């Protein structure tokens, strides 16, 4: 079964500094990888996804993620963090042919002014 | 598009009462998912439907939980009788066709508190 690991519970970063949220995955076949963001008292919002093609995927709000097959990773990045980026970030994976989306436990990102 | 619409947004109920959560998926989406989010267990898939038919309900906690999708634009998740441990945020989500690369879109959630 597919699974996702988000090793850090919380990521603290100063405003203006680069932000990285880590994710590693496990699937039996080709992975389909997703990042979602959840603001307080809100639902999950789609940020970006990797299906195939370029390993660097660009998404909403200036976020991007890099797919690394050899390291089975899909880290989320933003060159310059904003205070408004403070939220809960979820990595998710879907195995080819499978409609179940497996989520990681989420990472709380705190951007310090 | 209005997105996935859930109701109620917030519900507080007493233990033993029946709870019904409602969902309207995005028009044209063939798949509908019910997720539960708690601090302890994170996001859990409860059940999903394809073209109104339940495909996988292995995540439904127990017989007190039931879900239906009578038509393409409406689904319910029912808890009867409710217990305090059912307190959680329940998300409905939908996605287009079967392609695994399709994005799942979430509603704003139903925040349930059972006292």
C-alpha cells in the first residue's frame, strides 16, 4: 500500500527565508504526488502535483516541488516565505491505477515576521 | 464553479443522537470521497464512490457509520448513534474521472463535536 512520511512536525522559518517542507513516499508502481495546504478552520487546498515529465513542478502561491525518484522524495519549496504561508501542509501519494490518496501526517509551518 | 459544498459547517450534538453530514460534489466529477481528520490519526479515508456506487468502505470505523450517494450531486454521511470519539472534522472531496493523476478537491469540512 502507498504511504507518505513527513518527518518534521513543525517547520519554523523567518519571513523572507527559503522554506522547505520534506516528504518521502512509498508506492509499488509509478507515483502520483500531491501537496495540499490547510489554513486554520479551512479545508485542504490543492497546491501542486507531479504526474510525469519535469521533476520540478510549479504550483500556486509561488510554491514548487521537486520529484526525486532515487530518493523517493517530493519536497515542497518556496524561495522566500511569507507570514501568510503559515499553515498546515500535507503531502499525498496515489499509486497508478489506485483512487485512494494516502496523506502524510502534515507539517505545521510557522513563518516568523 | 462553487467547489465542493458541505453542510453543516459546525455541529454540536449530544452523545447518542443521529448526525447527518451532507455534501454536494463539483458538477461533472465522478468520484466522491469522505475523509475524517483528527489530531491523533490525521486524515483518514472513510469511503469513496464512483458514479454514485460505493467502491471502498474499508475505512468506515464501524456499523454506526453509513454513507449514501443517491445521485451524482448529493451524498450523506450518517453517524447513528454518535459518540464523543466521533468528534472530528469530516471532509467531503471529489475528483474527475478514473485517472490517478486527477486532483481531489476538498470541501471546507463539517466540524463535529459530540458531547
